[in-house]
C-alpha cells in the first residue's frame, strides 16, 4: 500500500480514537459536555458577528463607491451650465448639480470661507439648499451634525424661502435644537428622531415637487448660474 494511503488511514484512525476518548470523557465528566457545548455556541455566535460585520463593511463600501460615482457624474454634467440644462433638469437634481458647480468654483479659490461669504444671495441660498438635499437625505439631523455656521444659517433661510410649508417648520425646529447659541432650545433625542421621521415622510410624499419652487428660483435668477 502506498505511504500516502497509509497516512490517510492512520489519520482516520486517530480521529476515531480522539472522538472515542472525547465521548468517554463526557460520559465520565458531564460538566465537560456543557463546556464543549458552550464553546461551540460561542464559536457560532462569533462567526455570526463576523459575518454581519463583513456584510456591513461591504455595504458601506458599496454605498461610498455609489456616492462617489454619483458626484463624479454630477460634476461632469454641471461643469458648464447652460440655460437649457437648467430648464431640462429635474428640480432635486438641479439643486444638487448647481450646488456641485458652486462647490467646484469655491474649491478653486485660495480662501473658500471668504469666497463663500462673497457669494451673491441666489448662489449662496441654492448652495446651502444643495447640502440639505445631500446630507439630509437619510436623516435631516445628519445635515446639522456634519455642518455648522454659516452654512446652516443660510440653509435655514433657503428652506424657508425655496421650500416653505411644514418642511421649513421641521427644519427650523432641528436648527434650533442644534444651535449651540440658543440656550432656550434643548437637544432631545426623541424629538430629533421624530423630526427626522417627519422630514423623511414629507420628502417622500412630495418627491420632486418639494424642490419645484427652488427650480423656479434658479430659473428666475439664471444669470447667477449660467456659465
């Protein structure tokens, strides 16, 4: 018999012997059964956690790639803005695209903060609203966690003027809650979660029409955006 086959049968015999010894040990010491079972359960539990973490990381990576691809396409589409582009683009994407174009202009300046402060009002408001669309898509509170003054104050004005209605009221409530200078407002997690949920309902219910007034504003002030 070839040596390889002999080793194969020797290994099989050793495994059988080890299982026999393990069964006898469990029979002699019942507590050992509990320990072995606990170890097996722990291994399965840790494996499940590792699998969930792996899926979460994969999902986060895919989401990041998708976001980068979306921004890349947006930058390409709005690198040069024409009147026809403003007319043809759906409201929500138009707000995002114009915001992206302004962002590219600001990035080219040596002092972005000073350049932002010097923006004409129509560009400043649409730029701020674009960040609300992007950062607040999942939860409105994320917009306030990611951004600060002066952007959030401009966004408050933009939402009141270019969106209005209950959306503006919900936005104003979260603005006050996250305003560190507003001592009268308190940050209550339950209230923030409720406001996030209501904002999401309003955005979902109104769809593209939510930003229809913003598109009209852009078209009425197209001289500030074309070029």
